[in-house]
C-alpha cells in the first residue's frame, strides 16, 4: 500500500500563489505516475495535472495551463503543485493521486486510472 499526504493548502487572495506538496510513504518502490485533482463544492472531482515517473512528461487541465506547474522529487517521494495567479474559481479541495505504471513515461489524466489517493487539502481563494 501507498499512503499519500497533502500539505500546503490555505486561504489566499486572488492573484496570490500557493505551493502544494504530496508526500508518499509505504511501498513506494517502483515507477509511479503522480497526479493532482480537485473538487469544488457541488462538483465532480476533476483532473488538474499529472507527471510521469521520469518527470519528462506532464499534462495539465486547460483551466490551469500557464498558471500551475507540477514537479516531483523522487528521492523524497514527493510531488509538488505550484499554483500562480490564483482565482476564486480555483477554490476546491485538492487531492494528490498515484498509480504504479510499467514504464517511466506514463501519464494518466483520468480519475479511474489512479490507485492511491490522499485525504485532500483545502485551497480557498478570495476575491
């Protein structure tokens, strides 16, 4: 099993920046794709960003392209989400996810492709 713990959420104002972290523990050996999703009140959980094991491939939702950056440090089993130019529309609970993959270049953007999930961290952006 793999355990994921998010941190870094909080209350910020529009146009501010925030960096989320997600640390993995447990059976983390092997190659894992990592991703971020978010869920706003009354809405479905949606894809935000994903990164391959090697870090060479990334993918982003259109709503965050150019503002958010996903990165990872495999030595620390940690993935990051740098969020810039935040708007109230970014307000949500942010979840990190992970799934073991056969090669280092896999990137998943679908919720059902991920096996492990964190508990989420709240991000609130005021106008």
